[in-house]
C-alpha cells in the first residue's frame, strides 16, 4: 500500500511556512504571510473535489453490473479513484472544506495553518498549525520541543476526520504524537456519517492542555531514568523482535538467525541513540528519553521506506512517520518504555 506524498499532478502536494527550506526534507511550496485559503489550498495541491460515481463492474461473461448502495469517490482533476464508500451514509468532507473549517477555527484561537498536503494519491489530506509557547516543552539541557495540531480526513474510508496533537523536537526535527489517552475518549473524531462538528472540535482543542501536561510529565520521567548500554541494546532489539544473543549466529542449515536487514536496522537504531542530533543533551544522554528519541530519529530520518508510486524516498518517509508503519513504531516504543519503567501512559 502506498504511503507517499501525493505527486499525481507533477508537484508534491505539500505546502509549509518557509517552503522547501523548512518543509519536510526540502519538499513543498511556500505558504506566505497573508495567503488566502484559496492560495494555500492550491499550493498544497488540494484544489480538487472528491466526486461520486456509480460502481460498475464487468462480469466474466461481459455483463455490466452495478454495486448497489455503493459509490466510488474520484478526483475531479485527475479522475483517479480514491475509494469505494456507502452511497447514503458517507458524507464527503472536501479538501477545501477541511481547510476552511480548520482555518476559521484557528483564526478564532489566534493561530493559522502552517502546513497542508495529501498522501496516498489524495486518499488522505491534512492541514496543521503550530501551537503557542504555552504548549512547548523544555527538557533538561535546553532540549526544546514545539507542539502542533493536525486535522486530517480520508476519502477511502480508512479514517474519520480527526484532530491529532503532535510535537517536533527542535534540535533534530523528530516528530512524535502527544500522549492521547484522553483524546481517544473525548477528542474530535468526526465520522463521515455526519457533517462537521464545530463544537466537537472546540472540545478537543480544550483537551490539549491536559494532553500537554500528561506528555510533559511522562517525558520528564523518562529523562530521569538512566540506562546502560546493554539495556539500551536490549530495548532497541526488542522493538525489532530481535534476540541480541542470536546476532551473527546461524541455524543447523547455515541460515542466519537474524537477517542482514534486521541487523542493519538495529545498527541504525543504535547509531541514532548514540550519535543523532541532540543525543548528547542531558535529556537524552544515557536515558530512556534518549531511547525514545533514537526511535523517532530513526523513523523520521534513517529508516528505509518503500517508494511504491515513484515519488522518491522523501515523499514515502513523510506519511510513514505521520500515518503509517513509522508512526506505529514510535507508539510501540513509547508504550514499551512507559511499561518497562512503570510510567503512566
């Protein structure tokens, strides 16, 4: 399954304040101060609609049949299919509607859209805003972390329209979701069976303070936990389901117990733990928080990703870190650390 930044019109569907100089791995167009929603939507490659059409298929004997009560969503610009959805129960939240809805809400809170784009050929779109200094984190050693909120939706039925709080570590641009146990229960998740819920979005925004507090407490607790080299190796190997004792050994048939690919991935994780930007700061040097950031750095900057739509490794990496396997590995690492060191998650 493709996870790349959409490139179906010949440009990357990604726009950010500062443009390619500050956007993900040098991709994207620049959002300028004063840009209208129309302009940002165009720069982000979101100036299209998701249209409906009947689902028609040909049987083996040549008959044209329709799939009742189902419709295919397709892009108005390229004609590419996005997904098959319920005819009567699926409300389409158009890309521009998402942008307008989010921009209006942000404006009421003194914020503005800083990043927007699409992945998987436009099947998932999002827009993001940077939160103010009250939602920043300052870890030991001057390790500063900024916070963002992202509104996202899908046109393939894979996710509702929902709000996600994320962070970016300044020293290395590592990304990580805030702890979201309360947001999962009470946050904004607008199913496609309903229209936009402005009151729900406001309630979810009101939970950010609690998410920030919980996340800050958890990360500071991890920064106080010292780990030795063997513990670090065991933890990172465990994330990849590797038994360190089996590295370099073979079975009775002469096959390696740990594949070369797995060894390389573990080596990259260990290197990230020891040498990635910020690894020598007091927050991360020899700590459980350093292990978490080794994983986020590895996922965001070093892990091998599949490019299934010829969009390049940079495009493939973005959606993996935010929506796919990379994000899942980060969450796995956080939960494992919290469990191992009895820290509330």
